[in-house]
C-alpha cells in the first residue's frame, strides 16, 4: 500500500496538533514559547505513528535541539522507512504578534527522498509549471519577470512577486520593480507563498530572493506535488558554513532544482494554518473546540486537499487549556 493511503492524512494530524498548540501561545509576543509548544505537540504525535521515521530537517543538530533534532528517530519503528522534514512553527514572529502567514508544516518521502539541507541561507527563484526551465536563477530579475509574463500570457504589471523584506534582497526588489512588476514584501515566512506560486488564483506569480535553505527543501516537496519549480543556490555566509555544506553533500556553486531537493517518488506535503495567510486560514476557536484548515498533497495520488477540520476538546482538555 502506498504512503499516500497510509500516511498522508495521518501526518496532516501532526501539523494540526502543532498549529493548535502554537496558536494557544500566539499573540503574547513570545515566539520561543509558541515554537516550543508546537515542537512538543508535533513530536508527541509523531512518536506514536506506526512508521520508521527519521528527521532529516528539523529544529537543529542534536546538541542544539532537545526535540525533533536532525537524525532523531520517530514512530514505533514498524512499517516503511520515511525521511521527514519538519517546521512545527514556520514564522514564529507572526505567531508571537498574531500577524499573517504562520503555519505548521512537514514533508515526508521514502528514505533518501529529501535533501539534507543545512541551516543556512539559499537564493531562490520559484515559479509555476508554465515558466519552469524558462526562467533562470542566474538571469537578472527583470529578465525573469519578462519571461514569466510571457509564459503566463500576462502583462508585466499584472504580476506579483513575493520577496522577503531584507537588505540582502534589495537587488531583487529593485530589479523586479524596474521591470514593471509589483513586489509583495513580507517580513517572514516565504514557504507557503512558494507553494501558492503553483496554484492558479492565488495572486502570487513568483518568489525571489534569499531565504532559509531548509524551508527551500520543504517548498520543493510541495512543488513536486504541483509541478511547480524552484531553482536555488546555497548562500553560505562564511567558510565554516561552506565546509558544513560540503560535508552534507552540497555545493555553493551548483544550481539545485525541485527534483534535486525533493527527489523522492512518494512525497507527502502537509501544512496547517496557525494565523491567516495566503492559502490557509489560521486556527479559530469556539467554546469547546477549534477549527483548522490544512493543505495535504502527495505525488502519488495527484490530489490537492484543502481540509477544514473541527476539533472538539473533551472537558478535561478545555479546563487544562483555558
């Protein structure tokens, strides 16, 4: 039986419990508390699943993170060997301040199906399938905008490009605007906008600029399910990071594409909104429960599921949480 039938919906529950736990700590200005709650909830759920899971992208190295560290074994040990990339709370700042675009997210694949990306920066260019292999990360931003407009059969001024609002991304910001396209600057959280690029009607047509590498791998997993494309190049800040990258089998010179970062044949992508964002609504509470919205995709079924779930808490849980 394929992973889509045995794991996809089960793993979506892991992002749901992480999102609910993070949202309970949201809005208090403490991003570490929110992240900690999400990590604990996701790990507690994953350790009881009947599979042989291993974290390949997580909260850090074993000596840096007490839970969901790189190399940590999860599950009961029964069943298929699965590599997992997790971010129990992507965009901790948004959670702390109750601003948009915070999610709980994970990707999974058969062993060896996800690139073991170190925690460093990565230059990214993300587009939908119409512009795949037509744009090039080495082109000037303006040239890529022109190619994208032609591929989408749109006027350049109709395009929206998401870029992280950082000084290091100023060349992309200026280049896109000079070409005539619009720039959506975001404070944090470029993962879900990278997925939205490959979905018609999202209003986002590309993601450009330098962001986190681990999130790039998770984005690639989602894009495999949608036939979108990421082109990326690791961006080590110093020689130590470059050596670490090489030790993990990477290169700062190579251009990595979607299949390089997420090469698995059976890939699962799950995300649940913590706060409202581009594709997903955040956790909404009512007396005695909560509602979540999740995105669940796999390369096996070709299905893209938006799942609205109502969670009814038992009496003890309500008393404990409130």
